[in-house]
């Protein structure tokens, strides 16, 4: 029988910092497809802390501090737990299904 040494296991165990645990447990990934967004403004009205008009593309983008990537086609971000329900509501209200919450 092969026995894994506890010491070796502990040596290989990755113990995240508390701030990293919070990122995993209390954030959700969101994205906006700018190619399908028709700039109706529903999401800006429902969750103005997260969504706004991108003046460069005329489409929706995710606002700081939540945005992590923004280009001509997509805006991606991470939102805290307290905004998930509001963003899910915006996603279900989007007439083109351009908002994804993971
Ligand atoms: S609700 Fe959808 S279509 Fe309307 S602005 Fe927001 S992402 Fe664009």
C-alpha cells in the first residue's frame, strides 16, 4: 500500500491569503458583448455603478473599479456579491442578451 506522507502533502499544499479567498467567494465575472449591444441604456439605468456608455464605441462598458478588460468588442469585469442580483436583473432585462453573469 502506498502511503502519502502528511509532511510532503503539507509541503505541497497551497494556502491562499485571506484576500484571495474573498476574491473567489465574493466575486462574479460579468461581460458585455458590445457587438450585440444596441445601447438602449436599460443597464445604465438599472445599475449605474457598474454600466455606462462607452463614448468611443457608443456601446455599454463596465465601469471602474469593476472593469478588468475593455476593448471594441467586449467589456469584462468582476463584481462583488452585493451587486450580483442587480446585475443579473440587468442581464435579464437586456433586450439583446448582451450581458453575461458567470
Ligand atoms: S441593456 Fe443590453 S442592449 Fe441595452 S445598453 Fe445595456 S448591454 Fe446594451
